[in-house]
């Protein structure tokens, strides 16, 4: 064993520079693509070809980029939902259910109908957004109260409530609101659709076929709101304090039980808004499988973004692109493969933030070897 | 011994952390068979130096020799291979495993089959050699803190340590256990081991050390002085860099109105056993009332009941006429109760938040830091900077995370936060525990200043000396009840000692009276 160098791992004693977390995250995404390329090459595909195809399918044109952003939109909102809860170390695994309940509540506005069916969009859309948030918040409220009052583990309750929400939705679309026996409601009237860029194609021909809808603005606004709440508001300070040290928070006079409920509701509301944005902006009706697991991907998004609201936007775009890419290439597993590599790489890159890694050469190296021998 | 060979020589060690020179060309030598005390205030660089010796940090410059050979440690494993063992202050033991299993943890042997009896015999042999008694088959959770420390020592000996570093080993021990530890250390050096003893309790250093090295702000202020003939005062001066007033001066002050009134308080501890059983006490403005007692007799629960952190089962608490019984912690804060909690890391501060975020914990709801629903960052920062300067908190900036602060500086952050609002009542629990002389003095002075300014202070401490110097009255607690209250200037240590073990003051006085009559 005569390697010309040895690797020494040393715990970091100082804070890492500010740019370091961002750099390691970007670096690990790049690394993930390199590893994926290796796998592609091993199965006999030209990775350069696959990647350039991916790039064209996701960012190659305005239409392609719009598709990517449409997929990124629910991820942004759900990722923010998880970010808010995770900041307080509340493990809300129920964004999926809150998403469905948001979609269901928003649908009530047009399906019951709660407002006259001929209301203008300026009335209907805010009402649906509000109801979507209420629906998600209600679905966050129950686990929140159970946790705050009785100490029930929120991971279990939020996870279980996902299935309840999905089945609840199914009941309505299979039985009550079924459109001619299909598992979906009739298509909503146009006045309840989120405006899309393609709606303006007549005046701006360049927008023709661009399906990007107003939901993406919801996502960006939500990121700003989440950032402001966390960094600037008194409530955000309380959330950060509880997240870091609940005992100190209690000692500082903060009502932890109340905050658990409120944060679960806030988190649920964001996921609910994602549900609303999806039915009002993309599918235009309530139906089965409106979410291909956005609620769970949101957990990953929040982690990869290191719970930074603006990071959530960037990571969501990457994951949105992977979803679009997965739709465009065969086998579609390739996109998931990359997703997996990204996850592993980013999580392992944390080591670099906590440890320094040196390559020891020359005299130092021989000394070290001599000692251990 | 003074001519025995060097076990360790560290020369010109430099360690740089961002913004601080933690070790500035530090020299340190340890002779074979000696106990060498390493003294210094919190943050003086003692732990850093020892982390270099145990392979955790790599020095930016300097040479380390072990038994005359230059060594180069890349990891703690390298240091262990050279016979250097660290007895950590916070034990690194697995509670559900046995003593022997803990000792074997992390070793290459046994490789596959445990064959515990064989290793238990090995552990037993080491125990006999050094007189470290502890049952090798006992589980860690079953044994006392003193025994757990012996397991830590055994761990290093099992790995063949010749140089043992004891990092503030007495901080967690009861007085009896301290005597046993000192005996153990003597036995170890008698068998040729060498010991580095880190402490800032001067009387312990006086009792065990052969030589001392003192560090201040990363520099050596005294290198390898023989201990014989040094006075405590001299050592304190070397540590702090100025004369330390051991006898704190307390101005007389007539107490004012009753501020804290606790009557017939009942509460249980975390295990559900009764902790307070009809506890009553009054503390007046401008008065310090000390609570003396052996740990675990209801002191912590008393402080928690007053500050709203614990539910009481009976009795009442009021502060300045405001009823606080079973009110949330916020009610106590708003009533002007400041609380210096017993556990500064887990209760008193938030480790991953900045100094600024830590000092606004109690005032973020009010102007000027709290501004409607937002927090005024600018004011918060100015406020924090102001406190940092006033209370002499040593840190690179107010953006420094609380967990990076030394114990003394963290305690100053807590003290600054708690007393700047001019509280009516200060509940201080062990405010100086584990701090160095300089910090202890600063904290005590601040408490006395608050007394002069008219705060009522309830001081819980296990240091009798501190209680008697600072307090106006000393109340002794035993089993959740008051055994007696005495004026501090008439306090008799023996009397207090007897009350601490459960004799009531009346009973004492009575027996004294009968003895006098007969």
C-alpha cells in the first residue's frame, strides 16, 4: 500500500464562507450529471446526445421552458410548504394530502357553486386561491392540534392524512361530480382558469402555445412572503427559535403549542395553493392523480434548497426540468436516475461543509504512514 | 521528578481561528510521572492546545514531541497510537451497554465473536493495577457519575495511554467523588503515567498539581512553574492578568417592599416524585436571598415554578403583587421576572442563532426591537453591540453563533439579556457554575449592582462561599422544604451543613440551648 498521498479528514473549526453552501450544491448537481453520464455510457447510450436532447426539451425554446416552469410551479409552492414546517423541525410529510385538499376546496367554488357561475375571473380566481389555502390549512390544522395538545407524532398523522385526502377526492370525482362516469369532474368554465400566456396569443403571436400560467407568480410571491416571514417578522423569529431550541423558546415566553398549529396551517395553506394552481392553471377540473407525488418531491426540494425560499425556486426548476425530460425520453427512468444522483450528491456534499479534506503528500505523508505502521 | 524525562514537549504551537489567535506560540512540557495543571480562563486556549495534542486540530505552526520523538498527528487515532488519551468532560459512553462493551467500542478487537468474559478479565486486571474500581459487567446507566468517569479513564488506559488529559474532570463530580478522583490521579502517576489536568478551580489545582502552566488569551503567562509555594491569589492573577478580589464587597442596603412571595408551594420533579412540599419564602426589593441545598432538593423546581416553566400542584407565587401561579412563562417575563437558568446551553440560549438573536429573546416583542409584526434588525443589532461592549462579551461580532462562545461569554450574554430590562426579580440558578475566576467576579458584581438598584434576587447556588458572600439571607432547602433561614453575616457553615442534610434550624437551636443549659 504505497499510495503517493493520503487523505486526511479534519473537522471544521470555523464557519464556512457564505458562498460555500451554494458552491457545493451546484457542484454536486454537476457531479450527479457526470455520474449519470457514466451510467448512460455503460448502457451504450451517448450521454452527450441524451443531455443535449434533455436541454432542448426543457430549456431549448420558450415553449419548452414554459413546460418546465409549469412543472416547477407546484414544486415551488409545495417546497415552500415543507420549508416553513422544517424550519421549526415540524416534519410535515402531508403536503401531498394538503395539495389534494387545496384542489378540492378550490373546486367547491365552481362545483357547488359557492359563487355565481358567471362571476368575473377577478372574483372567482382569488376566491379559489383563498379556498385552496383554507383547504390545505385545514388539513394541516388537525395534525397540528394533535401534536400540540397530545404530542401525537406529526410524521404519522400527516402521512396517513395523505391517503384520506386522496380517497376523499376520489369519492367526489367517482361518485358525486363524475363527468359521464369518468373519474373526473366536468371541465371548469373558462372564467375560473388561471390566465395563461397563450391566452394572449392573439395580441402577442409569440405567446402562442405557451402554457405558462399565473400560478408561477403565486410561487414567486409565496417565496418572497416566506422569506419575509422567516427573516423579518417576529413570528419568523419565534419559528427559528423553536426550531433551534424549543426549551429556550419556552423560556423566552413563546407559546409553542400555538405555533405548532399555526405553522402547520401555514405550511398546509401553501401546499393547498399548489393544488388550486394545478387544477385552475393546468387540468381545469378536479380529477384523479392531479399530483404525481409533488407533495413528496417537495420534501426533497426543500432539503436540497437548504430551506432557503429562493433556493426552493431554483431547485424546483431543476426538478421541473427533470419531470419534463422524463416525459420526453425513453426509458423515462433516466430522469429519475438523475434525480436520484442529485439527491445523493447534494446530501453527501454536506460533509464538505462540516469537514475539511486535505490531500497529504511528501514528508507529512511519509511521517503519517510511518506512525500508523 | 524534576529531572525525569519529558513525556510531551509542545513548542511554539500556533492555532489560528478566523478572527482569533487561539494559541500564540505556546510552549508546554510534561514530565514523566507528574501532574501538570493547565490553567486559564474560558477561551484562554487550553482546550485548543489539548485538542492539538489529542490529534483533533492540526497546528498552523509548531512542533510536538512525544517521548522525545517528533510526531505529526492527522487524527485522534494517531494520538492514541502515541499513548495520548483524553478523559472527556462530557462522557462519551453508551448508557445501555456494559462497562466492558464501552471500553471495547471502536477497537479492532474483538473482531467477530464478543467473548466478553475474556475482555472483562482484561479490564479487571487494569482496574487492579491502578485501583479503579467499577463492575465491568454493569451497564453504564446503572453506575454513578464518578464511576462513569472511571470508565472513561479505563478506556484510555486500555488503549495504552501513558499521557492522560483530564478536561475539567471535577465539574460533574460530588465532593466525595472529587477526593476519589484525586486519589486515582495520584495512583496513576505513581505507576509512571503522566497527567495533564485542566481546571479553573484553584483549590483543586493547589491540591494535586506538581507544576502549572497558565494560559491567557492564547499566550503562556507562566510556563511549567513548580506548584510548591504558589498562592491562590498569585495563580488567579496570572490567569486574569490583574488582581482578583476574592472578598467581594457588599454595601449595606435596607431592603424594600416584598417583591417575591411564594407560599406553600407544591410541585413534582420530572420523574413525578414530590420536589417541593410546602415551600414558602419572601424576597424583598434590594435583597439577595440565597438558597442553599444539596443538588436535587427542589431548587431547580422552585426556580421553574416561579418563572412559569413548571406547573405547581399547590400554593401560590406572586411578584410585586401580580399573581403568577401557574401562569405561562410570558406572564412572568411581563411581570419583570428575569431568569438566569441552570442550564445555559439547553434552556438559556439557542446554539445555532446569533448573539443578536439570543439577546433579543426577551425584548423582541417591544419597541424598539419589535416593531409591530416585524423585528427591526437595525435596532436589534445596535442593541446587541451595545450589550456586547457593556458586558465585555468576547466574540468576533454579534453575528457569532451562540454555540461558538465559551461558557463564561455565553453566561454574560444571558446575564446581559436578563438584567438590562431592570427586572423586579432575578431568579439566578447556579449563575457562576463552571466559570473561570474573571467571569465569576463579573457576574457576581452585576448581581450586587442589581441589588443596589433595587431588584429582588433569588440566588440558587451549590457554592456555599458564594451564597454567604453575596446573600443578605440564606435559606436552606432540604427535600422541598425550608429547614431554616439565617442572616448571611451570622451564617455558620456547620449549621448550614446540618440543615442541608435535613435538620431544622429550630431543632439545632434547641439542642444548642439544652446543651448550654445542662
